[in-house]
C-alpha cells in the first residue's frame, strides 16, 4: 500500500517553516492521540502516520532527501537509521512539549528541584485588632533546613552525579508508541545524588521544628484576607527553595459592632419616651463615644449614619461609616408609680384621634382589612 505524501499528512505546504510544522503536528497529535480517542479504531494509525511524517520533515537532512526522492529515499536503508526514517531522536522533546501542558511535565533541560510546600496559618483577631492593626508572634510547626548539613543533606557537603538519570535530571518513560520524559524519581530532577547522607536529617536536608515568627497585621484587614510571608513555608528538600507561609485572618464576633465591608453596624436601644420626645445620646465608636441627636417621634428601625466612623480600608485608606439602628425598648419591672403614669398616658389616647399618634398601626390595620376583604370576597 502506497504511503500518503508527508506534507499532505500534516496538512502543510512544502514551504512550511519549522514552527508551523511543529504546530501542525501538535494539533494532529492531540486530535488522534489513542488515549483521547479510545473508540476510534483508526486514531492510532493516523497518529502513527502523523508521527512518521513529522520525524522526517522536522529533520533538515531527511527533509531534503524526501523532497528529492520521496518515500524511496528511506527504502533499503537510504535514510541511514534502518527504521524507514521513523527515528526517535527528538520525539521525547516534542512529546514533552505536547503532554507537558496536560500533565505538568517539563519540556526540556534539567529538572529543577521542587520547592518546599506552602503553609497556611489561621490567625484569630478581635475586631479592634483587625481595624487598627497589630503585630503578633505565632508558632508554626514546619520543616526547616537541617542545621548540621545546612540543608544540603550531605554529611561531607559533597554530591555526585545521579546514577539513575546520569546527571540529566530526567528519565525517559516508554509506554507503547509513546516516549515521555519526566523528572528523575531518584534525584527529584536535580541530576545530583548524595553519596554520604547527613546523620541528622538522613539525607533529606530538612528537620521538623516549631518556628516562631513575628507577623505584622496591617490596619483594616477583614475575614478571609491573607498575608503572605515569602520563604517562611517549609524548606525545600536538599536545600531547595522554601515555600511561603499564608496567614489567613479570622475576626471574632464583636459584642457591639457588626462589620460589612468597611462599614460598621450597631443597635441603638432607646426608651420610648426618648423616642417620642427626642434626646441626645452617647454612641460608642471604635475611637470613643460621640454624641448623637435623636429627633422627636423616632421609630424603631430608623437609622443614623455617622460618616467616617467605620473602618479604614486596608487598600485605599478611605474610612467607612457607622450605621446605628434604633430599637425602641419596652420598659420592664415597672414601679407602681411608673405603671400609674403609663395608664394615665394611655387614657389620653382616644379612639377618634388614635390614628394621629400611631400612623404605623393605622397602616397595619388598613392592610389587615384589605387582606380579609380579598380572602372573603
């Protein structure tokens, strides 16, 4: 059976550049990969055909021979590798590029030793601490560089070439028709190995330890905010770069204030005489008490806004507001005299002018009447 033209297989012109050639092959490799097309019996053949075409056209010498002689150039050993031109010289690199995007594998060069793990610390703060900022000491259980070998993992400070990957930091894994390169499991991608492991850390380069750190919490932080301390996470293996420590803020509930963004909310309980006649009251804020004027005939639910008495934003420094929510309290444990005075007050409200004094009750009664009228009609 005659083979298809390699340029036709890859869907490119004969003037195609190396970059365009590679791009076309990547597209076909992803499209016809057998693992992605398990139900297509022709996918593997199309994949092998594209692979063979790319191996020839990506090699300048083979491409020149193919352009001059076609497929005949690789018959009877003319290609020089005895495998019909379908050599595996750089296929590990092309597959590293393709599958690195999917599986997180490196494409080329010696693998870098993995950095230490990031850590998370949950810090609980009072509202005042979050609003004004504070510096706190925390104790974090973590892994630190071994003090005996300075994190190298070597007793004498010497390293040798890894015998598994021969210093390359990568090993080639063959799986059927695929050849994939990945970090060496023995040296972790560094290409080096320890001949005489440290007796303290047993070659790991790290030891478990409780580390005490001082953390500066900026003013204005809120629930869920995170502060990153670069390099304060776990030490990396064998002296590799340390991870980071993320301090996550959790603000405890406050007895008076509730926070929403940069605004603060609080309830303002007042007696009904103060609500009816008006009064001047002291309102608590984060910076001390401030006076507020309650006008006469104030109702439950009415709000008073104190500009700039909220929280200063950690991002732009602008302060929110304090919103006071009025709650008119019913007096309890009345004395005989107080009860008599209230009875006298109640007696002054006649049915004829009661609506004038209780507008909300009038609205509520009218609403009930309309409701029953609709139900019974």
